[in-house]
C-alpha cells in the first residue's frame, strides 16, 4: 500500500520547515538593514565581480 497524497504533502512540508529552521538556527536571522536590495534597478550601484563588470 502506498502512502496517500496528503500524507506525502505533509511530510514534504515538515521536511522543508525543518530545513529552514535548522538553517535559521545555525546562521541567525539576516540583518535587513545591511542586506542588498532584492531589485536594484536604477540604484546607481556599479556591478562588481560579474561578467559585465569589465574586470
């Protein structure tokens, strides 16, 4: 007998939440004031270290 869909879905979500909780416990919460902007369009910040930075 194979497990039902709700059971597999619940186990998958529990595993995902467990991984997230472990990551948060080991690394700590991110500091949102020093984090880069998720979308920096037009921010004026020059790219660095990427293929388009010219270095």
